[in-house]
C-alpha cells in the first residue's frame, strides 16, 4: 500500500514576530487520502457515533449494509479493532475513488493565501496574551468524505476536513472557516482546554468566539454555534479580551 502524495504549498510572509522582523515560511500540505485513511475515518466515526449523535452532529458514512450493522455493534459496545479489516475491504473494493477529492483540493488551494494570512494574524497578536497559542510550521490538511465536519490532531498539526464529491463543505461554502476553526483548536488544546478541563460545549464556544472576534471582517460567514456556557460571553466580548483568556476561564 503506497503512502499518500503530499502537495506542499509554501508562502513566505514578511511579518513581525514579537517585535522581531523576520521571514516566516507558512507551509500547508494538502493531502489527498488513501483508501486506508478513509477506512480509518469511517472506523473512528462508527466508534464514536453515540457521542456524535448526542452532540447533534450530522454524520456522513457510506450507505452499505455492513456499515449499518457496525453502527449497531458500536451502540451495543461490541465494536472494536477487529472490525477495521471489513471496513477497509469495503472501501478499497466498492467505495474509494481518488478523483472524488479533486474539487475540494482545488477549492482549498484557492483559499491558501487567506488561510496563511489568518495564521499570520494570530502569530502577530499572541505575544501579549496570558496563554500560549501552539503553532506548527506545517499544517497538514487531509480530506475525507466521511465523519462529522472537521477534526484535528494537536500533536501533529493535522486537520481532517470533510468534503463531498462536488467539493462542498459542511456549514460553510468557504473552507477557510472550518480550517481556521480547527487550527484554533490545535492552538489552545493544551494551554487552555486541557488546563481548565473544558467540557466539549464550552471548548467549542471558546474557539468560535476567538475566531469571530479576530476575523469577523476576513471571515464574514463565520458563526458561533449554540453550544457551551453562555456566561463566557460576558467576559469575552471584544478582541482585546482574547489576551486574557487564561484568566477568564479561571473564573468560570
């Protein structure tokens, strides 16, 4: 089984990093998936399907009797690693087509200048914050047709982005909205979310409010989900409040 092809896009931004002018390479790799990666996405989605349904997520999975039976197993607590092989065989023989991802790849590639600008804006602002936004020199964006929308790996800087065969994305026409949402999750996962043991709903509200306050002009489509404790809103009302997020979350 051959490894996935990587499509590196490198933009060089002249920026001021904590007052020191330097040239910063902002690299985003667009990664078309393999059949094995898609099988993994499906396995993980089925494994956590009870949680996703409880949270009200829209779930995308292949339409097949095997998938239906595995969902039942997951809800009964009998689904596990042994079920991966059957999923992989189904994907490889009846489901996977690499051309299905081409429209989405092109749309994200077209948005790379905007995405890099958003990351640059965060890097330029974070020096005065009372918490650390974890950044990666390289973010990998992996495409999938299955799952719930977007996901992230805070240890590798990897984002999994849900699309469809027409190159559409959940919630937003512009994929930059979802990508910066996931980059923000990565940035605050350890310094805020883990430190303050934020429940899922509040974590999403913090991320959404952060993105909305920083990028209301550059991402006019972006919306705050109706999740988490609305008490946060009385503390986090303007862009300057982002710098005190650690102190704010200590009060909740």
